C-alpha cells in the first residue's frame, strides 16, 4: 500500500519504545541541572530571521544554507530556530532579567531545525539540551559550564570524556588571525572547495570548520604550519585562557587543546569547547559551546558576557543505543485480572490504583486465560486477581508473576501491600 504521507525528509517520529530511553536521558539531565541550580527557560521555536542572521553570522553555514526561513501570512520574516542561545539572550533582554540579579544560570531543551543533508546523526529537526551562564566574564563561569557539560554526559553513563578546548579571542583578535589564516591558505586556494574559497574572502575562520573532504585534505596537509589562534591572543584574552585551563585542571576535567576548534557560529569569543565520539562517523560532535561576550550587546543590550553549551540529544541517544546501556527498566507494574463475575469492578479498581501505581488490564474483557497471557507479556511484576469468592469476602489475590507466590489481602490493604511488595527486590522465577 502506498502511503499518502510520510514524515518530512530529515524528520523522525519517536515511538513509545524509543521514548522510554529519551525520557530517561531527559530525567537524568534535569536532575543534574537542578543540583547545579540552573533554571529552565522555554523560548519560541521560531523567531525573527534577523535574530539568527545577526548572531550566528551571515557567513555561517547555518545562516547561508540551513535556515528554515519563511514568511507568515502578514509577511513577517521568520525562521525556525537553528539553535537555542540567540532566543535565550533575546528573552533575557526582553524581560529585563539583568535587573533581577547579576548572574543568571539558565537551561533549555527542545527541537532545533537545520536544513542540512540528512544522514546518520544529522536531522532537519533535532533536539538539543543547553545551558547558559549570563552576566559574568569570570573564568569560573567557563569552568562551571564545562564541568556541567561533562557531568551531564557522565549522568548518561559516558566515561573518560576528553573535552577539546580552544580560545577564539575577541573579534579584533580574530580579524588579525583571519588575515594570517588567509595568507597561510593562499597558496592552496585553488584546491579548496568553492564554498571555502568564498569563506576565505568573507570569514576565513569558517574554512577551519568545513566538513568538505577536499578542504579537510588541504587542512590536513598543511596542519604543521597552521597559524594558531592561541598565539594571536592579546594579554587579557591570554590571562583568561590560562585561568580557565588552570581551573579545569583543578576541577579534574580532562581536556586537550584543539587549535582548529573555532565552532560554527560567529558569536563565540574566548573559550570554545566540544566533545566528539568518532564512532558516530562523520557527524561525531556530541556537543559544544563557548563564550559569547558580544552577543547581547549585538542585540541592542548593555555589554553582558555569557558562556554556554548545547548537546545534541539525538546523537547522545544513538551512542546509548550503540552501547546498549539502556534505560533502567520501569520499576515493574501491576496487572489487574478478573473473572466473569468481577469484570465490572475492574475499571474502578484500576483507576484507583493508577493514582499511585503503573497498572495494566485487559481492555477487551476477554476470558481468564487470555488475560493471563497478556499479563505475562505486559512486563508487570504483580498480578492483582479479582476472584469471585475472594471479592465477595472483600479480598483480592496478589500473585508475583516472577516467583508465582500468591497472597490474599483485604481490599483496603491492597495499596499498602503493593507499595511494600514493589519496594522489595524482584524475586527470581520459581523453577
Ligand atoms: P552546534 O551548535 O552546531 O555545535 O550543535 C550542538 C550539537 O547539536 C552538536 O554537537 C550536535 O550534537 C547537535 N547537532 C547539530 N546539528 C545537528 C543536526 N542537524 N542533527 C542532529 N544533531 C545536530
């Protein structure tokens, strides 16, 4: 049968079995973020196109090629958000958060949209979780953000991560460095992709960010002589960088310097960082971030430094699937089964139990044998059986579906008993 509609290219449906894992990932993240004292912020999924064009940079790949830009019925120039930070900073200004305290710790989670070529780990709608510290230039903020970044991965079961770090300095430093980069690449100009030849004119740093195999080959060949951004830092940027590195060491965060790490968006200043996992193939970045000290000012606000990161949840989930480090199984539920005479009691009992427990039952009210089969498949740990005789006496039977043990309890003691039995470690099946 030919289907009339499919999910648009580059988008996916997440079905219940997969979402269990997603929810586990989200719940673990919420726990870490709460303990770090970050507050959640939710901003619209679309904003003025101009907001992204201005902050991400006209020459960035995201703005030039990947933007879902559209006009609404009144002709407003809008875009689906390709990333979260611009919207957070816009909201920060719009609601005058600066007047409510100097330092703000915020986090967000939600879908982002980029019109890239879909492949493993790259989608047109994908999920990011991100965090921002707005309001301080202190190296301590960079370090807290990087520590939080690593701790999220650890909460998801990743171990021994190494964070790639670099400093991209200030816009003035980058302009000087861009010139050095242009000269360094000039002899190989013809070998670069058409895009990178254009980037070389508009924004040479973007060449370092190219994923084009042709460009990667040129960069690889010339790597030994590549000018380094760190060498171009002025005194202030260097002091900041050294302070960040010292504190990362002190905090026990494993890191290594990556001179080519410039990040794909123009708003970054000073510290930048990323984490990759090569087993993901070409789309290996799991997350990254950095400082954006000029962004809020660019949006018309007072000079307000910030630092943040975002993590691609689709890729985190891919990694977890690869490692099969699945979500902890649900703590075991209850299946309510009935006899002909007690069938009518099921909806009320199930409803009452669902106030506290995960409860399943047979919606089709089939015979006892069919109900028992469903109970076995449901993954429930305990069966609550409404036997005719027991029900008349005001009792129900609880059966452990693993061990087969049975116990009759008074209806009014049912919740207490279930609570107590589900707390116990699971008994092994009877042999
Ligand atoms: P970026 O802001 O581009 O560094 O993105 C942050 C993270 O989001 C990346 O490290 C990826 O994990 C994820 N990401 C970016 N683009 C996509 C995409 N098209 N599909 C899936 N994940 C993405």
